[in-house]
């Protein structure tokens, strides 16, 4: 039988996360009390190498934890997922730099995967310019990761086998300028704002490549393909939000069945049956997803298992969206009020599910 996400979280943690979720939305970033809990539990460090003091979770442990956190609150779960995902880069960053970054127990990496910057070689390093959007958790970050196209002194892009030469960099947060850019209906507390960099020189040891052969830490998690890791962690977030929405529907439906303007017995039964069907469908997708993750983790070199992770991640993301949409009309105006948790979860999942990585089944 598939576990419920709540089984992985202490009741005190859930209380802290949810009590401060409205305040986090008002702030446009995680509430200080939520952030304190994140630091206490080292959730930003779930993928940081143990040699640097990180937790170095296995992939199955990671996705279950992230699903649970997104069940507690979508914005917190997403922020932890994206920032801990950037901590994964610790396995590929030059050790002397990684040690410097992660000696801070509150170290947090945020960034964007878009290659919207340029890097020009100069003086044992690079001159960085560019702007990037949607860096979840950037307000809590101590360091920023970026992707740049390498260009020559005249600004002409360098290529490898006809393709642009792209490198990843890790910079101190002081090197970037934050810009207000997150104005969407959901995931408000992720603080996924934009940032820019102008003529900043970084040493060549601040560049890294995210491929197994370039890893400095020889551990299974840093040999796992980054694409499937990203797909699985994002799908786990959508799953957690959907499970939370289904949970919240129980109270909403019971209220509609018993209040003074209650629905008929037949319609009350229809709502409850719809919820039970949603639970069965969602749990089946979750079970297939976690099974695929487990198999791929046990045999990282098996291409079929990796493809199954991609496939089940996309199916779970689609079913999470469809499950919420199926139940939403039965919730009444309660689900349309921006002050309710039900509405916040609806806004969060319909914003997070717009991520391009999980939009298409192929």
C-alpha cells in the first residue's frame, strides 16, 4: 500500500510550515520561522556531498521527502526542491570552492538553467554578463548558479561540433543584482525572482560541468543522470500538492453535505465517490512513479529504467493536474477564495505544473 506523504513529517513541522504559509505569501519568500525549520532539518543540503557536511540523500529518499514537503506547503516544497537540487552541483564543483561554499551551514544555492548569459575568457577566468529569470529561493541563497555561452573577445559564440559552448558557473550572491520578476498567481512564497550580472570577473575554478565524468565525488547520486533527477523531483512536488488538495476536499465536501444550504444526498454521494476515485487514480500513478525511481536507483546504467522514470514522472504530473481539476468544481466558492488553503494549493499546482520539463508526455 502506498504511503501518505504526512508519514514522513513530524506533526510540529507540519504545524510550523502551514501556520506560516499565509505570511510567507505576504512576504513573497519563505517565512523566517519556516526558514529556521529548513536550516534545522538541513533540507537545503539533501544533495550536498557528505564530505562537505551535506546529507547526500539517495534519490528514493529525496523524492519521498520532497513530496511530503510539498504536501505540507507547495511553495516551501518547491523552494527546498530547487535549492537542494542546486546543492547536487556540489558533486561537480572544484573541491576547494565547494568546501568554501558549504562550510556555511546555511549555504543555499539558487539559479536558472537557462543559458541567457555570456562568459568571455580573461585573466585566468571569465567576464560574466547576462540576465536570468525564475530563480526559486533566490532571496535565501548564499550563492547563485548560472549557465553561460562562452564567447570570444568580439562577442562571437564559441562552438563544439557546431553547437554553442555552454558552461555552468557558481557565483557569490553579492555578484548579482536581484530584480522583481515573479508576479504569478501561485508559488508566491518561492520568491522566484530574476537577477542580472554585469561585467563580473570570476576565477576559472568557479565553472563546472554536470556530467558523471566531470564529478569530483564518486558516489551514486552524482552518477545519476541530471535529467531524470530533475523530472522526478518536480513530479514529486506536483504529487504532494495534489494529495494535499484531495485531503482538503474531504472537509470541503462534508461541509457542503451538512451545512444549511447542503447539497442533496445523491450529489453528496457523487462528490465523495469522485474523491475516492481520485485517490485511487493518484495513488496508482504515485506507486508506478516510486517503483520506477527505485528500480533506476538500483541500476543507474539501465536505460529502460531511466526512461521509465521520465515516463512515470510525466504521467504523475498529468494525473496530479487532472485530479485537482476533476474535484475543484465540487468545492464551491471556498476553492476560489485566495484566503483559503484550498485555493492556495490550487494556485500552486496550476503554476508549478507549467514547468516545461513535465508539460508533454514525450
